[in-house]
């Protein structure tokens, strides 16, 4: 068999060495056993791929590896690994057959470095072979065992090792060639116990293997005739890996260079010349380029996986120096140098990834290291990340910043970050503040900015109101205490140092005209969004409707001080102030009299000065025409023309009579208020306690009117409350307006209370009729009855005077009781007695010629004129200062009675009793007692019809006299005529009784 690689000579030299030194055999056997059972026990496929990558790199061709598990025809299975690239050469065979003497040591591009990786095949096969286009070599445990057994010096050691031999030290020539298209094929007949493990390893082999083996573009895995291709596409930094139908993308960052020679001085000789290094970091990314952290723990790769744990969720591939077990990294300056390179590369990886918060999952976690190397890598990477400018700046596009300059809102939202960008330096985008990223940000030293600190940051910044609106809307929902000092831009350009008490203008409020009022009114643009308004209201700001602003005490104070400001030439512009208030009143739709203090607003008058609105008359108004010249000021014509009359009325400018209100008369600043109150009190009983006044309403400026014919219609249009009676302790009394008009000469130059209602009958002859329309008469209420006149003391005194006026007449029915009613009305009032008194409807006499009749039987003996007493002669006599008839007449009965009889015995007595009423007969013995009958009754020298003396009635026997006597005796004087008829017609008793039984 051809032996192109002179394997016979290689075997001879090795056997000679073992023969000459059995310890060398023992050493090689131990070393190979350590490698197979230790460092390379599970690295078969990785080592095959690594060799394929190195072969492709040496040949400068795309690397391809085909791994196929096939049956060998004898019930076994063979793993065949074919690769492209440089074929097997003598140096390669020498390397395969030499322990730790790699043929690649002078090839800086190779991945393999130590010449021991091929030992991994012994974990699954005792008869490995390598077939190449240049020839083949085979290794065999059986053949090596036979060769060793033939050496007497080695038989003892062989027996001691139970036949175990270093398989890869003795190569043999092999027949066969690699498949077409491949340069080399490794053929591994599998040991029975390794078949399942190899199949599982092939099934689990992933495309991530190609990240470390850059010279290898594809790996075909063939199982049971099915081909699964692992491939690598796209150059770094984005590498696309395909595993059959599944594709993943990895972001790759590499850092290459040469280690300083002095760092390698204490390294093995085989490694001193290999100063070049490439450190690779790789992490899978999604379709948007966001990293998908690898599950932890990871393993450090160099490029084959080691046993060094890695808590960074990315793939690290670095040529760390390994210990003899090929599993662990050795500490030392080379490791330290590569750790620094890896840290710089890791920071570059994170910086190169899209600025998405998913990157934070790659930040090293403090205190989570799985080993010494892992701790060093995490600490170094975190240090580089803290120093590197890789974090995004909110709103700054591609700009990056180091963590030390970055800040994250503790309660971040997109609107809040957008609002605070440029105000809080280094602010991260909102999605970087997620809770999941908090540990990473803390580890990086990123400053967390709370809401209170953010508020402090915005204090003093100069921004447009719309910017503040966005900030308020963004902060809606934050803690109230943190927002208490939130500035608020005001409409007048000032800034409020907190929302409490700030006014939030409603739509329609003329904010642009309200500056002179000095209100803390928020700029409308700052509170336009509902969320902004909601936040400020929650923090103590108040909604500002026009009506609400008008009700603000500050506005009232400004209005009440506006005249002083105008007269004293303060800084305030009175015209601007007036314009502000008028605009506010217009927006509020304030009704006249709704806010009485508005009448104190200083407005320009027609003379170029300033006056309270309530003392100015609207030029050209009907009200102006009824006033006396100069009695009130006139509003400036320009202001009147430019302002809605309704607004002017609302602030008190007069185009009609103004209504004022107060809690009691003492507070009414109107003409005659106290006199009205006194007149009202005079209507109450003298012994009544002081009344409790309700709210009272009056009309001002009545004393300034000169044209009453035109003024009265204006007053008729006054509000109903101005004309309403005042309920004083349950007694309705005339209100101020009616009282004032009634007591002044406003109707045909006469007082209405000195006229009578035109339909009045009781007062005909005493008063002239009032001439006015029905509506005005109903409001003025001129008296229609004696009771109306007597309701007022002054009216009663005036009536007493009118009764003595020769030019007047009195209805008879009124005359009978009028003096008695006057006496009752004026009881307790100090009144001068009249000089003349009325004794008949059309007759008046001097008071000295009249007496008051106190008993009717005295009338025939009285020579003076008689004043009707209406049943109260004493009171009438006192009122008129007149004597009673009983005081003037001194007479006694002179005739003798013809007989004295009992009343009940008189004919007609029963009928008279019926006329008096049954109840009288039952309650008092009216008909008991006696009456003295005279044929001709004489008293004081004169014949009289009846007389009363010493309790006995004397009569001349006539029915008229009997009727008068019984009526007076029974206290039923008005029935005297009826009783007289009863005595005149006693035979009609039954008929009259029947009539009396009829219900009227």
C-alpha cells in the first residue's frame, strides 16, 4: 500500500522512543487518556469543524464541512466528516501523530493551536482515519496494541494498562479518497457505546458554531438521509445564521490585535509566537435589530466552549490561555489583557446596537459573577460601559452620552420625557425607565430623577405657554406633593410659583383684556388640554369663568379702588382697567344690580373726568331727560358708543332708575330712608317690640327728578321687588318706592296720598281723583277708603283738617263714623284740635259752636251743632276738644208718669224681643224691668219723646220713643226703627217672627 506520508518511519521512531524509554510510552498514554477523558471528551464535532475551518483558511477557499452518520454494512455506524480547503500534508500527519506539537503554530489564521484537538475522535472511535486528496492515514487501537505488545520492554506496562495504548501516536497509510468536492474526510467508525451520543450531538449542533469559525461558511448535517445545512451569511457586524429553515441574525463585534511580547514571556514556547488575537462578542437580534439576550449562564469560548461560566448574556469567543485540562482559563497578564480587550469590545457591542432599552438586558449585573474570570469580565465591561458614550439622549437623534451624564425619570412616560427634554440634562427616552431596566441603570450609575426634582428643574426656565401645557398634561397623575411648586405662566407675562390659587380661564373669557386687574390668571395656551387643566385643578388652581372672576375679592377690591387710582394718577391705567372690567362683565352676562359694587367702577364722564359708574347717566337715555340739569354726571359719549348698553347697565350706568338693596333701612343710602322707616314703624302698635327688618329694596335718585310725567312710566317698569310691600313682623307695610312717591308731588304736582282713587265713593268730596292710567294707579295706590287714609298718621291728620274745610263735602255714611275712626287712629298722637268741625255732609261750623252728643235723649235740649260721635263720644270729644252734650245739658223729668208698667206687658213687646234676637232674650232679661209712661213728657221745660234718669226710661208712649228706649237699653241702637215698628203694629208679631225665621 502506498505510504505517501512515510508513516512507517513515524511509527519506527515512536516505537524506538518507547522501547528506549518505556516511561515515554507511559507518558504518552497518560497524556492521551487525559485529553480523551478530560479536555476533549465532548468536543468531537467542534474539533472537526475547527480543523475544517483551518483547512479552508490555509487554502483561502470558502470552508464547508459535511457531517454524515452512515451505516458500515456490518451493523455499525460511521461518522464521516468531509471538508474543503487545504488537503492533508506531511506536516499535518506529523501534527496528528504528535502530542502537543501542532503543525499550525506558524499559521496565525488558524483556530487550532495546541495539536491536541484531534484527540477528541478517540472519545467515539478506536479506528479513526483521515482521507485526503493527497493520501490518507489511519489510526488503530488494535494495531497500536499489537505493535506495543511486540516490544518486550512495553509488555508489562501494556498489561498494567489493560491494553490501553496512545492510539494517535502510530499512524498507518490508509486507502480511500474524500467525496467529490471535498479535500479531506475524517472517517470515524463508532464504538457501540458512543452511537447515541454522536447522533444526539449531530441533532443538537447549531449554527452558532460558525460564529467562532469564520473560515467555515456552511456545515451539512446528514442524518438518516436528511440534510440539515448550517450556514453563515452577511459579513460582520450583522451575521445571518441559517439552521435548516430557521434563520437567526447575530450582531458581532470583533477586536483584533497583537499581545505585547513581554506578556507571553512566561507562556509555553508553542504559544509565544502566537501574539495575534481576535476577541469576538455576538448576540442574537430580532428583526428590528434589538438584542435577544442569551440564556444564562453562558460559557466562555476559545473558540471551543470551556467550562468557564459567563453571566453576560452574549457569546464571547476569545483566545484565553487554557490550562492542561483545556477546560479552564489560566489567570495571568495575558488573561488580564484579553479581559480588557473583551470589555472594550463589549462596550462597543452595546453602543453599536440600536438605542433600544432591550440593550439594558446586556449590562453586567453586580454581584452575579459565576467565577473569577466572569467577575473580571463583568467588572471590566461595566467600567467601560460607564465611561463610554453609548446611551441615547431623548429627542437628540443619534447623539449618545455616557451613563454619568444620563438621567432617567423615575415615573417616565413618553409625554413627560418629551416635555422635559432639554430641561433635565441627559434625559433618557421614556421606554428606558422600565422597571426591568432599573438594575442595569443603577449599575451604570444613571441618575434617577424624581418628579419633585423635575419640577425643581423647570423652575425659572423660559418656555412658551404651549410647552407648559404639554408638561402639565404629561405630569397628570403624578403625586400632588411633588408638584406643589410647579410654576404656572400667567396671562400677563408673570409666572406663579405654584398652581394653588391660580385662575384657569374658561373658553370665552377675554383674558387678553384682563391684565390691568392684576389677577393670577394662567395663560390660556398653558391650560388648553383637558389633562393640563385637570392637573392644575388637582393642585389647587381654580376654574375661572367670567362670573367666577367677577366674584373674586381681588377684582372687587380693584373696582372699589378704581376711582382713587384714576384721581391719584397711580401706575394703573384707568381706561385699561375700565375696559378689563367691562369685558369681564360682558363675558359673564351679569345682570343689572346683580353685583352692586360694580357701580364703583371708575368710568370717563362727559367732562373729561372720572366718576363711579353708578353716578353716571347714559347719554341720550330717557332717564337722562327726566333729571334736573347737572344732578348726575353723564357717561363719556365714546365709551357709551363702544360698549353694549346691557354691560353699562350691569356696572350701574343709569339709563333708568337704579334699584338698591340693604339688610335694613339704616343701610339704605337713598333720600328719606329714615323718614320711611319712621312712617313704617308708626303703623305698628305702640306697645309692639322693635321689629326685625327683612331685606329691603329701594330706588335711588328720586329726589333728582324734575319731569315726573315722563319719570313715572320709567318707574312703573322698575322690578317688582321695588314696588313690593315689606312684611314687617307679619304686617305688610308700603315699600320705600311707593311711600316716597305717595308723599311727594309727583302726580299732577300733587301727592298721590292726598288724592283718591278715581273709583272711590267713600272719599268723594274730600279728595280730588288721581288722574293716571290703571297700571300706575295700581302701583301708586292712592287711597280709596277712609281706612286707607287712616293707615298713616299724617293721612289721618290731613283728613281731620279736610273735614273742617267749607269747600268739601262728606258722604253721610262716612260722616257718621269718621270722627270716631279718626279718634282711634290718632289715639296717643299729639294733634292740635281743628278750628272747624263738620256737623253735616255739607255743613261745617266753628268748633266753639258744636258739642258731641253722648246720649240721644239729650238732643232736643241741645241748642249747639252736634258732631256725630260714631259710638265713641268721649274719644271724639277729646280729639276735637269739644264738650259732651251731657256736660252742657242740666235738666230733669218735670212731668209725672201716667203709669209705670213692666216692659213685657207692653203691646208689641214680644215682637220687639223677636226683632232683637232670641239669643238676647235668652242671655239677658231685656224685657224685665219697668218703663214710665207719660201722657206728655217734659224735661227742662221742653217736651221730649224719651229720657233716661236714675236708671229708668221715661217715654211719651209713642212707638218711636219706646223703640229708642228699648234699643238703647238692649245695646242695639241701630235696631231702634225696627223696634218702633214692633210697638206700632203688635198684631204683626206672628208674621214678623215668620220673616225672622227665614235665612237670608
